[in-house]
């Protein structure tokens, strides 16, 4: 007897046309009971959330373009979607070297000033 995973995952390589949306694999839909009743999915990464429209088995529109731009997704990157519950996914991003994509944190890029307004 097969035991389904508690928090199933699927991965998607970034292919041409990704800026317009991404298809959830047909084989994964069995884990999304009632997925056809949901109009949106939530993508989470690093304590941020993006509300993405669900059209059949496609994730598109809504905040999809913002998600793509904010993560500078490129052809050859790989996304791993971890199904948390309902239509909520935690997303991991790997670059073309198959390693975690590295990003600068906002606090790392923000300039710091002293009380006189001089850059530290």
C-alpha cells in the first residue's frame, strides 16, 4: 500500500513562456482535493506571500509576474513547490547550477546613516 506524503512537493524547471504562468503537474493534482474550487493559490517564500490566480491547473496572473520579477527568475532555474495545505505552497528556488538561489536581503542593501545623516 502506498502512503501519500504529508506535505507533497513538485518541481518545475523554468522554460520559455514562464513569465505568463506555470502548470501544476497533472500527477500532483491528486494531492489537491477540490483544487478546481479554488480561484487563487498563495506562494510563500522568505516570509512573503504572493496571491496567484489558478486557472485549471495553471498558476498565472495575479501576483505571478511580481513573483517572477522579485526573484529574477531565469531560464534554467528550478522551482520546488511544497504543498502546505489547501492551495498554499512554500517555494524554493534553485539556479542553473542546481544550488539555492542567493538573494541580497533588503536590510543588507539598505544604507545606514548616523544621526547627522552621514552614510556609515
